[in-house]
C-alpha cells in the first residue's frame, strides 16, 4: 500500500493508539483517551516493549498514525510444539477505514508471524462486531473455535 509504513510502535505513538482504541462503541466504554494519558497505558507499553514475544505495531501515513494492532508470539506444546501468532487490538483511524489499510495491516502482521516461525495465526473479535467478522472471513480466517473470557 503506497504511502503507508508499518513499524513497531514507540511511546510517542500512545495517544494516537489510545484514540483509535476508544473510537468505537465498545472502546468508548472501556478506554480513557485524552491527555494526560493514563499512567496504566504507559506501564502497559513498557511491559509490551520489554517482551520479545510482543509486537505493538502502527501503520503510519504522511499525516501520522492511522492503524494499530498487537501481535503476541505464543510458544506451545500442541501441534508438535508450534508457535502461534495472536493478533489483538486491531484498529484503523476513521478517516482511513474502507481504504484497504486494514487488510494490508493484517497481511503485514501475518508476514511477521511467518518470519518468527509461527505455524498459525489466530485472533478474536467481539460477537457484536459483525463487520469485523466479515472482514476476517474475507481475509481467510475461519471461526473454528468458540472463545471464552472471564473478567477479573
């Protein structure tokens, strides 16, 4: 995709990332955008940045950060010791939605997983996000499992 660069996020990207996380009906209820940025975001970034099996990434155009996602590289014993890539927190800035950026960003993330030797890539999306489910279906992902979460 012309004019777009994908890269690891820096702490300076946090305000833009948090804004994107908050820019939907679910995010509005659980995120705290605005300055000063909540200290918990900076602490989470520091933990992610220090972990070699975490990649918080951004997509950037000439105007700034326009997309984000996080990939966790997970070792496992099942599937004969296969590594998995777990993609989470996928967001595209409102002004770039529908431009193909989301597909390009997921393709880039999958390539990162291949480069790390992952044998599969998995992700979750809320059952309420029908558009996201159709998007991942179009990219070749399949809803093969039922996910469960327990809030603590």
